[in-house]
C-alpha cells in the first residue's frame, strides 16, 4: 500500500458507516460537543450516589474519582456515572452483571472490558449486538466504558500541557479501581474492542503489562507510525472537530509521544498476553453484508487495519510472542464482522478469565469464493 494514498482515507479510522449513532437512552446520554450539559440542581453538590441531578457531561466534582449515580436498566444491566478527574466530567460506564452478583457477595468475578469504536459511545455493544444474551450464563462482569467520539484511548498531550482528557487513566485506573472497590470486580481481566476500541484494547495491554490476560482487536489500527498512518489519525481527529495535534503532538517533533502510544513500538510488552487480531483486507462487501448494501468509504478502514495488523504480527513473530492473526478478504467495516470476530475469539477470552469453555479461537469456516480465513496465522 503506498503511503501517499492513505491520507485520503483518514476518516475511516473513526467513522462507522458514516452516521452518528442513534442514542439508546436519550435522557441519559453523552452531551454532544458544542452543547451545554444539563446543570446540576443545588443538591447535586452533595456526595449523594443516588442523586438524579447528576448527568453525563457535567463538570466533575472536586476530589477523587467516585460513582455519583447508578441506574438499573434491566436484570443484568447497570449504568454507573463516575465523577472523573481524568476526564473532568461525569462520565458513564455500562455493566452487564453475572447471575448471582451482589455488592455484598463474598467473592469477586473476572472482568471483560469491551471498548467502543470512534464516533460512537458506551451503549454501542448492547445497542448493536446480542452481548447481553450471549453472556447471560457467563460468570464475569462485562464493562463497557465511555471513551469519547475521538478519544483514542489516550491521555492527551495537549501541546505538552497534559490535562484532560485522560482516557487511559480513566479506564485503567479510575474505572478499574472503582469496580474493584465497590462492584466485586476481580483481578483476572480481558479487554477487546472494535475499530478505535481495537487499538485501545491492544494499547492498554501493552502499556500495562500483566493487567489484561487477553486483548482482542477487531479492525483497528495496530501501528500508529507506519507510513501514512499519522496523517490518517490526525485527519480523523479533525473530522471530529478536534485539534489534530492535541492527541499526541506532531508526529515528527513529538515522535517520542507517538511511540509511547504505538502498539507496534510496545509489542515486547505483550508477552504473556493472549492476543487475537483480525481484519478484512479488501474493503469489498462480504458474506455478512445484506444483498444490495451500498458501499461506504468507511469500509476502507479494513485494508488499513490489515496493513497495521500484519506489521504488528511480524513484530510479534520476531519477538517469539504467540498470537492469533485472522485476516479475511471481503467484509465491510461494520458490526456483523466485528461481532463474528468477537465470538470467534470468545473461547480465548474464557480461557484468559479462567472460565469453563475456554480454548483456542474458533475461526469462521472459509466462505465460498475465499471470503474468510485466507490469512490465518496462529503461532
């Protein structure tokens, strides 16, 4: 792939089918950029976890991170609202709780973190997949945190000033600690994500060696400094009306910061982590796309993510780090393929969490015409 052709594909890093997702819960949703969050009532200044005046997007309360509100959306679905110094705002996290779970239980549960893609939010996994039904009998807590439409699972550089947002700090420190302190989360953890969240999953495992026993990446950027990739990332940030250099600075002048956020540069830290990397390679519609589906430029995210996944796989091979790489041919940058790849990797997740049913990935059978499984590498 010639690097000079990559910048034109920039928006594919964060866009999913090109549209802002429908809100699953419009009365308690992330406030869009440029709009004012609802004001808290005077009583909201009190440390009251049940206070309904708190809402996502409001300014964080003084002091350390804490849960300020909970909402039950079903027998297993619990949303918590965290006053986060790392984000500077009240930020939601969705939980799927296992059967028998209680805050007062005398045990803990292993944890699966599922990370959303760009231009989306924390509701995406429950809104777009059958994850609730799929994990109904799994004895694990499933955690789906908000990560911003273009947060890129990073503590932003902001020209060297640091400050908010610190998405990595929010997820791997604040959310993790609060769940372990108050929600019976254990220390056996797995993380997986799609598109932007795929990048986040592998990066989090790499910058926190030993924190996650499994990392799954479905159609994400696995190397941030390959030719053409910095332009893609910065253009993607600009498409979300963000300063392109606020994330990690200038890719040349601040190369050290880019390297600290590059899974390829951090590959050696992935030793001991069970890894599943997958992507389409062609951008063409595939077997899971409904007949007559229109093609969208976002599907160009597949060959871009495959380009970086092959680079990371090569580095892992050189380091002697075992991993599963599943590069399939045709298939769009959409949920049916991410869901399929998540379920293919699910036995690896169960194994990492020490749960029944664990084993190697169950890769899709090869489709007619060679649509899948034509780049399998397990080593």
